[in-house]
C-alpha cells in the first residue's frame, strides 16, 4: 500500500514539479536509484489545460488536441410597445440558435529550467451556426432557417509559466499568456462567414496552487484576461472597441487510481464584463456569468505519451452546454 501511494503521488505531480518527484524519491531510497528513473506521467491538473503544469528542463512536448463545443439558446424579442399589461403592439420574434465549434490545436512546450517553461499554441477553428426564427402575429407558418459557418486559423497564443517554490507544498505557479489576432475578426470579412478569432489581442496573467494529498491532488487557479482596446470599422464609421475583461476562478481535485490512470473533478467560474464602444458602456448587454462542471480521465500509454479526455457541462445559461476535449501530449526528449 505504501508503494502504491508513493507511485500515485509521482504520477500526479510529475509535471507539476520535477523537484517534487525528486523529493518524493529521496524520502524512500532505492538501491538502484540511478537506474530507476521516474516515469513522466501527466498530472490530472493537465487534463483541463489549467496553467501550472511545468515541463522538465530540456524536455520538449508536442501537445495535439481536438475540442468539440455545443451551445444552444432560445430568445424571444419584442419590437414595439405595451398598451396594457396583456396587450403588446409590435412584432414578437422567437429564435432558436445552435452553435457548434470544433477546434484542433497544436501546442509546443519547452522546459528552460525545472521551474520555467515557454509555450506556443496554434489553433484551427471550424464554426457552424444554425438559426431558426419565427415571427408571431403576422401569419408566418414556417420557420426561417439560416445556416452560417466559417473555418480557418484561430488566434495564436504564446506564454510562459514559472513555479515559485520547489521543495514544500502547496506549489505555486504563475503564468502569463498573450493572445494574437491571427484569426478572422468579427468586424472584418463577409457577414456570411463566422469569425475564427476575437479580433482583439489580450494578455492573461494567472496563478495556480497545487496541493498533493496522497494519492490525490487539490488544485485552485485564478486568472484575469485583459482585452486590449482597438479601432474597428462599424458600418463605415471608425469606433474604438474595448471588449469586456474576464475574471476566472477554478478549483478541483484529481485522484490517482494507479500510476498509469487518474481522474479529476473540477468547477470553474468566469465573469465577463460589459464591452465599451468609444468609451461608452454597452447598456444593452449584460455581465455574463459562466459556471461549468468538469470531469476528466488521464491514461499513460508509455513513458512519453499520454491520453487526456475531459468533458464539461454548463451550469448557467451563458456557459456552453457541453464541451469535449481529447489531448495527446508527446515528449520528444
């Protein structure tokens, strides 16, 4: 039982801290310590692409991922006015929108030191929207169907992560990520083609805490996305748009079933603030609250390859209904 717990802890913390693995081995010496190198198994915290999983010094990891996101919304809009509480003069329109997004990502991570790594991520995005509309009170007996799609390169991201402490838990990791505007902007191109990017650069600092409680790991993280203001063309008029910033919180736990297999549970929350146009807040918009529940599983195929499967379900109306992600990190060195 003691040996199982020891190996499970290594499996969960191998990418969180290379020093943590070394410290764990020192607490239980081996006669063949030089020959028995610890296997590099992905931690549960890595399943949901949470910041704070470091790559050992001199190692390069290629991480391919495929993500499927499904979201739907039903809205009723009234263009008119109310004469009495039960009498509305105007147009009542109901719409049903189904959004599907498929993202293929290719990331590269390199460990400069045991506590510092750099990362670049290149996404390819496919989007498809199906909109069904019907107006009441005008004799319309059929729905109006509108299908839109778009695909192409998404917004390329680059960043780094730094682990502040190496020898004592909990482990604290800071991160800084920059997102470019390589994807198609919502304010450019044909209105029939859905954008593959946000159209605005952003900077995202973050902080992660990882606490091993053998054979489990508890993790918490927070980040802030600052969208940089930029000028765009709105109906032939130049306007300065400042997208609403985002505050994120997350927490969860991972449990090692054995040195090869682990699973995790997590909760995440995001608050997206209102956007501003030429310094004026969009009063027609609302502050978005996105809460989701995540589950994941991680299996080590070999010393250098793992398979991560994660799924999340939205708990609030603004959050995506469902998201499924499959990731395969492969270590070249």
